[in-house]
C-alpha cells in the first residue's frame, strides 16, 4: 500500500457539497446549538443581576457552570455523529445532536487525557504540544464511531496519523482560516463554513482509518464499512 494521503480539495469539496445540500438542516442545528449553549450563561447572568447573594447565589452559579459544561460535551458528541452520518451518506435526524448516552463518559475521559497530554507538551518547549495535539487529534472519532476507551482511542489516533502529521497540521490551519472568514462575514458565513469544516474533518478520519492496517490491533480492519466509497473515483488506494 502507498503512503497515507488525503486531499484538502477533496474533503473540503465534499463538506461544501453536503453543506449546500443540507443548508437548512445545519441552520437548524446551529440555532439549537446556540440556544442550548447560551441558556446556562443567561441563567447565570440572571442570578448575578438578582438580589440573591451568599451561598445560594454561589451554588446556583456553580450549577449553571456544570450544566453548561455537560451540554458542551453532549453537543460535541452529537456534532461528531452528525458529521460521520453525512460521510456515510445518511442524513441524520436533528435529535442526533443530543445522542450522547452511549459514549459520554468515554468521551469525557478522552478529552481529559487529550487535554493533559497537549498541556504537558506545551510546557515542554511548546513544539511537543503541537505535535501531540496533531498526533492524537482523531481520538474523539474513535470514541464515538468505534466505541474505544480513552487510552485505546488515543493509541488508535496515533497509529492513524503516522506519516501525515504535517498534512493534518496544514489542514487544521486551513480549517481555522475558513471558520475565521465565516465569522467575518457578519457571522452568517459561519453557518456555511462550520458545517463544511465539520464534515470535511470527519471524512479525513474516515479516509485515514481506511489506510491504517495498524488499527487491526483494535479490531478495526482496513476497508471495513466500505471505506473506499469515501475516496473520489479513480483515487482509491491500491
């Protein structure tokens, strides 16, 4: 098998196509996302401006913070599931945004480990933090898509990103710029840029997983789930 590869134009083009074909779906997801994400903050502001003081006020504010944190994890899982569903050419239901019960704790554990690893890397002269953030960037997909635990998901990501770290770093920079430009377009552009990037990143995961025989260690076979369908015609790996 040749070296691993993915083309920026292919994955971003697919993400753009999905976004255009499902524009109103993503607008709905965006609106629901903003509502549920900002509700805890709004409730916190109400408490701050109210006459409540002392332990009651502090307890309410901490509760709202925890609720907001839990919601952010649930929605993050839902967005990954939505993106993967589109990569499998299946339009998801809006309710998938809150479908996190099967992997919430594993996702949380993975996020904590990933954060600690990257933080430690940045302490070690900064560069290791960048390298490790790229090396383990696909761990969340393995948790949501393959049901792996935190340690296994991190290892699987490390296997999958071997040989393409520079490409992934460059892709991350491009995706960041696309979302930044979307925000500059009176924020409205973000409703187009974010879904494009969201689906494109999930497709990168699918394509690289399809080219990683090392994943057999985790019971994942190359080509499993007809991964070749995620490559443009004529560009499948030999």
